[in-house]
C-alpha cells in the first residue's frame, strides 16, 4: 500500500485477499491517512480493519478460529 493514501491498486488488494489490515496512524498526521476510501475498500474486500488511532495498540494473533485483532490498550 502507499502509506494509506486513496491511490491504491485495487486489483492487488483483491488478489491478496487479506483478512486483517492493521494500520499504524501517527500523531498529528498532516496527510489525513489512512484515507476513508482505502479503509472502505479494505472493508469491501472483507478485511477486518484495525487502526492505532482508534483502536490503540493492536496485535494480530492466530488461534484455532483463525486471525483476530487484539487491542493492547
């Protein structure tokens, strides 16, 4: 991905078929990333989206039920 911008290769994202997208968002982000278009696109492709600015520190873990995101606070 290109740093969370709205300019993404949709064919690539569709082909990858990611189940989880963990997005690190820095403080005072002047670019407004990740774009709402990107987040929506990831969700449309079936990915669970976790963002550090809204979900805190996150970890992606694998268990018997597959991948899931755990908020570490």
